[in-house]
C-alpha cells in the first residue's frame, strides 16, 4: 500500500479528485495506474504498482497513451502547451 495524507487537510476533496484522475487512464484501457483503496478529505490509499517487463519502447508507448488520453478541455491554456509537447507522439485517428 501507498498512503498519502495531509497534516492540515484542505477544504476541498483533493484526494477524491486525484483518485478520479488515477482511474481515468486505467478505464480507457491505456496506462496502468494503482488501484484506489480509499480516498477522502484526509487520506488517499493506493495499491502499489509492480514493475512490468522491460520494454525498449516503454516511453514511446507511454507518450502515445498519454497523448490519446489528454484532450485537456477547460484547462486555462495548459492544454495547448501540453498538446504541442505531445504532438510528435500522436497517431492519426
């Protein structure tokens, strides 16, 4: 298990949002993420990911999967920068 906690919990559900963000890539069938065991205002408990087999193309495949996942709508301009960075890794749909 991997556990994250706040000394002083913020007013919003940071860990709940993080849990949703971790689930999205796995649900789309792309990038492996840890299972969320518990997420609330004070605590985030995750399973530990085990290393997969070594692959020469890991980082290239990771970039493709990240680019496929990242539409970045309503992001206050961050998406434009990220899309430009990931553009060489995007495949034609």
